[in-house]
C-alpha cells in the first residue's frame, strides 16, 4: 500500500463520515441525492462480493464492510427515517438513475478482463461508480443553498478519486505487471466529472463565499 | 505469468 492509496481511502472514509454526521446528528439529508446513494449501494454490493472468495488483508476486509454498511444505512436512513426523510429534496432529485444501470451492465458484459461472474460484476461496479455521482451533481446545481457538509462530502468524494489516480501512476512504475485499463479509464472519467464542481468549490473557498453552482 | 489484479484496491 502506498501513501496515495491510503490517503485516497481515508478521504473516501472521511466523505462517508461527513455524510453520516449530517444525517445522523443533524437528522437532515437536504441536498443529498438518494439516487446517487442507491447507486453507490449497488456499486459496493457488486464489487465486494469477493469478501466471500478472497482475502487480501484485515484492512481490506474491514474497509469493505465499512463502505457496504455505510452505503446501505445511508439509503435506509433517507428512505425510512421519518425526520431524515422529510428533509429529502424529492422534487429536485429527479435524475433517472436506473437508466445508468443497464448500459453499465451491458458494457461490463462486453468489455472486461475475464469473463467470470465475479469479474463481470466487479467491472460493472467500476463503470457504475464512474457515473454514480451524476444525480448528486445535478441536485447540487438545482439547490440554491448548498450547506457546508454537503459541499465537503462531494469535495472529499472527488478527492478520493483523484488520489486513486496518483496511486495507479505510482503502482504502474513500481509494480511490473500493474496495467489495468478498465479501472484507469473509468476512474479517470469519474474524476473528470468532478472538474466543474472542483472549480466552483475552490472559487467559493478562495473568495470565502457560499458555494453555489451556476444553473 | 499472470497480471497482478487490482482487486486488492477498494
């Protein structure tokens, strides 16, 4: 494990904690896209099936359990917790997210490293993760008042992907057989989707103003 | 030899 990956994982963990803090402590999910959260739950459920088949490290297994548990509990909170559910921006969160699932599945069936059940699902999870943030970005654009926690959540999530790219560059040069085009391209696409958000986030930070995305 | 897979990542 290199420093970029550890930093990436920790940033990812921090993003989840920020979101849980908002939902659990403030009992609000205003500005948070349930569609994106549902997609992440599917992403982790399909990617981490290898919990049952292979063991890498205690760290690896623990983190997988944390991401699985947190993504499903966030979805359940938003759907079924009375107070949290009331703060959900249902009218604004209208992205047709299920339309992302089928193309990702088809793409995974066509383009993968190995044609096995677990490998195709794993590839599907990479493609889906790349686009899972879209409903959240659309919702942010429609939300007039983006609160700090929601902004930080998206910023940390984007930061995690950026750090993973550095990790892949590092691994490419230090591990002789580490070449994974599918992972890299979907990771790059995912990071690029944040470019616009990062720009406005840094502007608001620099000018010490509230974050607002142009319509 | 086999390519090291990326499954050790999260």
